C-alpha cells in the first residue's frame, strides 16, 4: 500500500472511537455478568466487523494487502489468547466479580490501543531508519518462541509481584469494592479501589504481550495502517472472546506450542529477509496450518485422556 492519507487515518480512528462509545455507552451501559451466549454473539459481531473491513481493504488496495491484513489479524488474535488466560488469573487473584470485569477490560483495551499505536509507530520507524533492526526483532521472536517451548511455571505468584506492591505504595488503596467505581471515599480520604489496581495490572500485562506481538506483525508487513488496523480489530474482540473462553481455559492446551512455532517461523523469516522474501501465501499457509493442528491436537489428546480415565 502507498502511504495512507491523513483523512483515512482520522476516519478509521473516528470509526473505532464511535464503535467503542456505542459498546460501553449503549450496549454495555450497566455493569452485568456477560453470559456465554452474549459473549459468543459479540465475538461474532467483532469478527464480522474485521471481515467486512478486510473486504474494504481488498476493494481499496487489492488482494496482496487483503492477505496481509488477514494474516496480521489472525496472528494478533491467536497471540492474544495468552492474554485471556492472564486476565483470568488477574481477575481471580483480585476476586473481581463477573459483572465488573467487562468495564475493566473495556478501559484496558482502550489503553492498549493507545500503547499499541506507540509501539507500532516506534517499531516501524526503527526498522525503516535502521535496516539491521529487523534482524534484532527477528532474533527476539525466535528466542521468545524457543522460550515458550521450554516448560516453566504456568501461574506467577501475584502476591509477590513488585508491580502490585509498588502500586499500593503510590496510591492510597481501599481493600473494598465500591460497585464498579475505580475511586472511592473512605474516612474522608479519596482512595483507589481494587478495580483500579486490577486495571493497572491489565494494562501492564498488555504492554508485555505487545513486546512479542508487535514484532510478529511487523514481520508480516511494515505498512503502518495494515499493522495498526489488524491490531485494533484483534484487540476489540478480546473482551467477548475472554468471556466465551474463560470457562474453557484448558481446552487448547497445545495452542501455546503452536504459537511458539509461529513466532520462530516469523522470526526466521525476518532474519532471512535480506536473502529471500517468503511469499504471503506461504506465510498464511504455515500460520493457519500450525494453528489448526495445535487446536486439533489439544482436542484429540484431551479426548484421549478422558477416554483413558
């Protein structure tokens, strides 16, 4: 794609802000526990929006850009699955009721969009200014993918987390919830509630995940608009996907290993870019094949384990 005009950027961002305003201000104005049926319905809505936008890309800039957008969207959506399990762990630790989790995720995702934009802008600028940086990013992805393959502790001990201790030292913190409020008054003193502390932790966890996911999508295309738009649509559907999958956190056990192989592949692709350009269709085939195989393996071995028992 040629350089995207300012008008297109403003129009796209305005559209996303309108969608978010409708989401929280109209459809989810009142805090409530999101059930499975509602979560599935909204997941379909967000995926459908992404597919419609991909057709706009196809009409606007052709098949190559369409493939790049879809590939980037699938990568970001897949990598975000790990975020969902971390969110589940965070909400469980802070004992956040189901009816308040949607609001935290909404503001968490709003912050994530801003931080992702900064990450994307910085990453693309670095690669374009310093061509050798692509090998650094590629090597980092390979390292991350290999690290994911090595068994380790699945659940961090949040009570020992320095970020939580640091946050509670800076902000006067109430240990009691006050509905869905982030701030409350106790004994005449303004304090933050556990919802606010949880929101900070959700934002920080997304930054950590962005360190992996942004180089991955840049490894597919360095077009800022395609990178940002695919990220946005992947992130927008995170909340509904979280509520749809939270009860089935262990179903796709092998997805983690599939994602690690994808990161290794993209990293190797970036490192080899000087000598060989991997066609988009090859990248798409590898990514979709690994994802499908890892999910099928998860279902097969889970079913086998249940049968054996």
